[in-house]
């Protein structure tokens, strides 16, 4: 079962496992047992390279090692 974050107005945020079918349903706070709504936060951003392999990875840059300027995000 996935873990979800919920926020109790009195005791703050807590994490609890819930079935996918109940992902929107409030869960009871572990401290006061009052129903707490689920926190809806944005999904984490995942850095990508536009689907292209990095130049310094095997197969990237047509199989050769390419070095860019210091601080290049694909070489660090």
C-alpha cells in the first residue's frame, strides 16, 4: 500500500498507509483519532535531459567522452 500524508488541525502532519481506493478519504490522526484530510502536494520534479543520453555516459556523445566547461550540468 502507498503512503500518504495527512494533516491534523491540532497535531500537524502524519504519514499513513492506505489502499489506492481510499487515497482521498480522511484518516484518523494517530494522536487524537479525529479525521484528518489528505495533503495534496505537487509531484516532485524529476530532472531529465530531454530523453537524450548525457555526453559523459556510455553511449552518450556517440560513445566518446566529451568534457564541457566547468559547472556543466551534464558532466557533474
